[in-house]
C-alpha cells in the first residue's frame, strides 16, 4: 500500500477494493484461530461499514454497534473518548468480537472492552483492519500496521473537506490543494465534485 507525505504527514488512501481485500485477510486470520463468537460489536462510525462484510465472512448472525467519539479532525482528538450511543441489546454471557476499522491510541478500543465487560459479556476479543505503530492497546486480530493517516473510502467527502481546510490554513492555493488530494489517492471525480460544494 502506497503512502504519500504532504506537509510532513504520511497519508494512506484506500480504495474499496483494497479495503475489501483487507477485510477478507482479517476474516481469514480470525477463522484460522478457531475462536468462536456469538456477536460482533462494531464501533461506530468507522467500524460500521465493513462490519457487515466481516460477519458474513465469519458466519456470525448477530451484529450490534456502539458509538464512541474520539477524533475531532485530522490528527485531532478529544481528551478522552465518549460513548455517544449505547448498546441496544443484552450481551450477557456472550462471546463478543469488537471490531473497528483502525486502532490508533487504543483508547477507544480500551473503553469499548471495559464497557462490554461491564455489561456481562463472557469473553471479549478485538479486531481491526489497521493498527497504528504507536498503539498502546494490543488487539487480538489486525490486517495491517501503519504509521500513516488512513483515508478510508467511506469518508472521502469528510477527508476532502478537512484536508482542504487544513492545507488552506497552511497557505496552499486551491490548485495545490486539489493536486495534493489527487496525489494521496482520492478519486478525481469525487475531489472535483465535493471541492465545488464544500
């Protein structure tokens, strides 16, 4: 996977096909472990998109989610993660696989684990597509490790808006910003469309 550095920050922009391959790779790793689960709990919003594919690959019927907010922008976080959407079902005595698309500091995954233990789960394992090299939380299953800021295809519009604003504040012109968005790998048609309406 190709990374691009702009203003000292590394970016990894993933396509739908690349993410699909990573979800399949992660599912294979989990299946080979022979660990059994009753339910996947996806961490919203990031884990929602790919959790549906993951439960299909793992042949797990039950899928739920909780929402924990931590990031406020590119590389900007709240002081501590906050649960903004609680679990809508009972998980007492269930074997849970918590899934998110990326583990960065690990604080979100740590909070999710503690929250689900509190609600009576029998066993908890954790999985993520990407783990940052500096993560303090060690997940059980991960597809790949990186030190780059990852742009997932389900957040292209948000990334175009946030990156454009951040780079404009650094003094980059609209033409330079457009070129940099394309350079990191965002789709040309989406860059052109969303740049006009943001």
